[in-house]
């Protein structure tokens, strides 16, 4: 069981530590040639983007030259995993460094407690990060970074006092669940820090300004305003999450495809164009070489298991050889595209099969910031992997749990992948080195492996007040 720590005590110790930190040896060595300061950190996240919806991961119908360029100028990971198979818990893992057996938010909706609100016409309960939770924003904020979230938060439930600026971010431009008018691809309102403002182009149902364009404009402005500071920018886009909606279908408008397929491709094209514009800003502001950029998706593709979205995912082969989609704990639900770029520090054109997941982002960011993170996390820093100093982080388990279809669990250990589809059922087991599609359950042939994973599962999680078993 991970050690408990009070947030106030942590923040006090973190401030003291940040005031007198010295950069880790391997990071200091990587910077020494140009006498650089700590890098800016940018984390760009797409929403419900499939493992093979990008050209650099094998897409042959959709072109993504700007995102592919990030991969070509850095490391492309083939074994990176999201925090969860759905939106909110995946982001909770990213923010807290705790996997879904420990993190506060373990599902989009909870069964007990939380705050009440509406998803469409349905009343639901949602849980939020609390004052006790230490986020990646807190860690970097206390290390002297200017912190900003642009876009989707999804960790505040219906509590107006649980927004990004209450959880470690100095600035916030985007939308929250508790303000319905801020949602969607053409929002009529939007947050600028704590204040709501009218998006004049989208009043009275008009569709004049697309949210992906708005996010990019805000991210560009933040970079320009903070180019002389150390900053952390979490740029969290909606594309290509449902509904299928885009101002134009771009280069796909004349394709002999169904309407939804052309719109979906257009959404990814719009995302790629916006990211290209944003990355160009880093060069124009002359901070390209002092900035590390991560790009990924929050989970697998197919926002909802509808016929239309299934047909689109199948048409584009969104998951390639991977089994399952969003809401599944098979590889298709949790293995995501991930690339990391830092010119002059991270080698270009590298493909890595090193396995890691969102819980590792907080300690990685902390090491780049020159501080030691608190103990109450599950992740490990991958800085040595990024800098080419180390190929692995030892023998460790990666863990997920999900409550969308009853309580389910998954574990990756070495090349083994175990999944429990229902509470009380035996584990199914796959060897990912031979069976990437998870087609052949070999649990009956590997009793010792199953026993070791079951032993790990005895202490893998703590009980949750919002998701009790």
C-alpha cells in the first residue's frame, strides 16, 4: 500500500526543496553544452485518437504530417499506455502519478458520493480531485514553473471550486463539465482563468469559431507571453472525440467515403494543422530547443460503441492489430500513440518499445524541473530512457482497473498481459511478444506467472469511497 502524505506538508517540503535543488546529474550533463536552464514542458493530448490514426503509426488513409514530424524529431513509443480506458480516470492518473488503483478519480461517473449533475437528460454522480490531491501542476508550480491548462479538464465534476486553478494551475483557458455552455466544438461560453466570457462567433447557435482553433490560439498566446519563463503547458484538445463535427473536411471532402468518415478524417486533419501552427510558434519565439514536447491520446478510439462510430473506427483501422476500443482493458483501449521531442537533447528518429504509462509523467516532469517528487505515487521517471541513458526501469507491474462494465482489472508485467473481465473470475493471460492481438489465452499453461500476478494484485489497489466494490 502506498504511503499516505498530507498535501500541506508536501507543499511545504517541496517549496524548501525547490529553493535549493540541484539538477540530476544525467539531466545536467544533457544541458551542459549550451548552458541551458530547465526545459519548458508541454504535454499535448488528443481525445479518443486511435493507436493507428496517425501516419507515423501506420495510418494509410489519414495524413498527419505535423504530428509525424514531432515523432521524427524525437522518440516514438510503441508500448506507451494511458492512465485508463476512459477520459476522466486517464487524466487523473496523469495529474496525480497514481494508477487507477490509487488515484482519486477512477471513472467518468461514480456510484457513491461525488457531486450530482446531468449528462444530457440523465442525472449522474461525478467525483473530482480534492484539496488533498497533489497534481503535476502543483509539483511544477512549486518548482517555479508557470503552469497553464488549455482545453479539457474533466477532473472537477460539478464542483465550481475544483477547477484547474484550484488544483495547481496558474492559468486556465477552456471548458468544464459544471458549465454546460462551455462544452462542445462550438461553445457559446468559455473560461478565461476563473471568468466566463461569451464566444461571440458562437452565439444563438451559430458555428463561427471551432474549439480546436480556440485552444491553439490560447496556447500560442500563452507561449508568447511566457517565453522568457520556465513554463508547463498542458494542451488538452477535444479532437477527434464525438460528435463528429468540423468546419470543413479538408483534403478529404471529395473522397468516396461515407460522410462520418470524411468528417472524422477532417477532425484529425484540423488537429494536425493546429499542432503544426503551435509547434511553429516555438521556433518563432526561439524557445524550440529549450522545450520538451509530449504528444499522446488519452485512451483508445471510438467514443461510444455506436454503429456509426464502430464503422468509422473499422474503416480507418484505428487500432491496427490491437484488440478492443475505448472502455476495454485490452490493448486497444489503453495502448496509445506517444512521442517525445526535445531538439539537441533527445535523439531524433528513435522508435522505442519501452513500456510506460501516464503515472510516469509526474515524476518525469519533476526530474526535468530538478526536484524529487513526493512518495505517494506509482509512477517512475523515464528521464533516463528519454535521454538514452537507460533502456528500462527494472521489473515492475503496470496496473489498471475500470468500472464501466462492472469491475475489471488489467496488469502488464514484462511481456505478459493479464485481464480480469469480472470480479471473482480467473485472469486471462497473453504473451504480447507473440500475441499482440490478445487472441490466445495461455493462463492454463503458465500457472507460475498467474500466481505471481495474483500475488501482486493483493496489494495493487486501495478501496475507493466513490467506487466501492
